[in-house]
C-alpha cells in the first residue's frame, strides 16, 4: 500500500459556472479554474519536491493561488503559503520569508 493524496477545491456557487482542469506540473499538482470573469491557477508543491514547475511558472512555496482578470498575463491577486519564491519565465515575481502572503495589484 502506497501513499496517496487527495486535493479538494471549493468553488463558490454563483451565476457564472466554473470549469476546473488539472494542468501538468513537475514536482506538484496544478489546476486551472475558469469562468466568464477570471482565470485562477492553483499550484501545489509536492512535499518531497524542491520546486513545482508549471509551464512558465516556477515556485518553491507550498501552495500558490493566482487570479487573472479578463485575459491579463499578470495576476491581480495572489495567496502564497509557506516561505519561498515565485518566478514567471525566469523572472522573480515574489520572494518572501513569511508563512502566509496575500498580494493584490
């Protein structure tokens, strides 16, 4: 019997229905949640992995949530759990020694 993990995403019920898709991540799990107004990305680093890599995003935070509004390439809001850094296409976006960080543009 091996270990396994279950990831649960709680989505608000509202007039706009959301579509959830799992996205490829090296060293973790990734999800994209889309609706008419926004696109959210959730990036969860595996416990044993040094980095979680998803397309152009790289992070060593334990968990990252990012909200993109109306096709924007930069998130309008982020929640970052655990100490670490977040990079986009090789450029550092956030580095923090705080266990919890909320960023809003």
